[in-house]
């Protein structure tokens, strides 16, 4: 039975006058290559709700692609940034140092996996963190090769897209790509051969990686392996624990650094502060961004002190890296997460989402899998007869949800996965209403598809 709509409020005609006016301006002055998932313009946002310029209200299940684990405009973060603005905005850490940079570096040393001494550099974006992690790894090891994985995503810069494993829209006609980058196979448990147990499949995937080191690149030439502990853009693929641990052990034995890309998985998203904890690993280097500062542009590379100290002064950094505004925002985010126990809240949200769609799966055979850890959840759609990815209906479901008042994102190489990145501060009532809207859209879409 459909519940009354308390939060989402969308009239039959979404694009009102103000939206259309701004859309015309967007078409005139912003290149089409800058994609937009929903054709709305935000007037204000708070918590898990977005209000557009024409008075529509949306429940946010996208969280700015996982940037808003503590929600839109958390008062603690707004206050911290306002207070910092009155002191100084950006003296540039390379010119005149400031305390928030040091405080945040110290905090990340405390909360990231591993009891060894750590140091941190702050940058502007996730892609920039990846670029610098690779620079640091190469400088420390004296080797150049970098291995990433199929379906992985590491950014849109030259090196980032070289490491990324989705051609369209990220790489098509944009080569040549950075040299000494290699792609190994990442598990896809949904497509595990029926004859293999889960353990056998994990061991098979590890063996594939060992073969890769014989057929594609020698370990003596590799500076690092970079891995998303749970793949984001690739479809929220959760690998077997034995696979992650197996690659990690190979790296240790072969003197290859292990870089965990926790840009989307970090800061409570998976039911741990960092996803690496689920797999029992302590990365040599870790990249972070997105939810580190509730939407302010800042990223980080945290790693073993001796590795981080390999570059000489001036070899890493950037004018805006470690902005004071980003640093104080990040400190406020971490304090809020700890005070409100949002890591535990992530687990509760995830259990609710997975339980809800597991029940729906019983009557919608197009749902091939419901998966995830913590509040990093996804559902994958296929044609039930052929098991082929159902991209068209996935896109229609995303559109239908937006039109009904819930903002969603798709994912996966075949774009047939709906991913959920709700703010961890979403209320039980907002979550329930959002899920109810999504299930009605899914049911309606497949009822139409059968006609």
C-alpha cells in the first residue's frame, strides 16, 4: 500500500518557468560534455532533501555521488566554515602554513587503517589524489608500473582515465593514455560460474592475477596496485574477502605498494569508517575525497610515513591543496560522524535497503542481485530470460524516480545498476518514503514493459 507523501513534492509539470530559464542559459554557456543526471536547479538543500528553484522537493538518494554522508548543509560544518572565513581564506600552505592542515592530517593518521606512523598530503579532488598517490608510489619504489582493475574508476584526468576501465563516456576518443598502466581482472560474484563455490571463485580470481604478473607485466616493474575495495562507478561490486586479501599479500611479497582508492567508500559509507577494514587490510597508501568535507573541495593521500616522505620538497602539492575551509569542514565532518555514530547508522540504512529490495526481488525477476556493504547498496537489472543487462529499463526507472521525487544514480559498465548513496543522516521516515516511491516506479516500469 502506498504511503502518503510527506517529503517528496513534485507537480505533474516538473520543469517550471525558472528551471526552463536556467536550462536555456545552461545550454548557451556550459558545454554538453558536462553531464547532468537530473534536469533540476537547486535552490536549497538540507539533510537528505533538495528543494529546486520551482518549489519541487526531492529525497536525495544520490548524495552528490557519495559526497554527502553527513547530509546537505550540516550546521556544524556551516558554522566551522563561517568561523574560518572570518579569520583567513587561503594563505596557501606552501607559502604560509596553518593549523587546520596539521589537525586534519593528525586526525586521519588516527582513524585510517594501520597502526604504523602515517603522513597526509591534501589536494583538491579525488582524481588529483590518485595522481599524487601514483607519483609518491613511483618515487618511493623507483618503479613505474601501475595496475588497476576491470570496471574500476579513478577519475577523468589523463592518468585517472588511463586507470579507469569504462570506455564510454570516460575514455572514448581521448587517448593516447598514460604509459605503464595495466588492467587486471576484478571479480564479479554475480557472474560466478555455477560450478564454483564462492571460495573457489575467489581463489580462481587471485590465480588470474598471479598469471597476469607472468603474461602482462613483471612484478619487478610495478610500483603499485590501486584498488577500490568496493567498486563504485563499476556497479558497487563487492569482491570476496579472500580476493582482496590475496592481492594484498601478493603485493607485500612482491614489494608492490597497495593503494586503496577509498574516495567513494570512505567516511562511513560501507558500515566502517573505511572499507579496507571489512577486508582486514592496511593499505600502504589511501586516497580520500567526496564525503571527507560535506561537499567542500578537498582530497587526501594518507600513507606510511616513509613512503609519503619519498618526494623531495616541492615535488608534490598544489596552490589550493588543503584549503583551510576544506580542512575545518573535514574536521567538523569527522567529529559529527563520531558523535552521532553515523558508521552504525550506515549499517542500519544498508540493512533496510537490502531487505526492502530482497523482498521486492521475489516478485520482480528483473532484479538479478541486491548487494552492498553498509549504506553502499545497489540493485542490478537484467532481462530474466537472457540474463542480459537491462540498460533501457534502468534508465527509465531512474527517470521515473526523479519525476516522482527521488534522485537516483545508475552505475555499472552496462549502466544497468541503480546505486544508493543516501546521506547517512536521512531519517527513517524519509528513507521509507523514498523506498516506497522507488518500488512503485520499478513495478510500474516492468508492468509497462510486459505490455
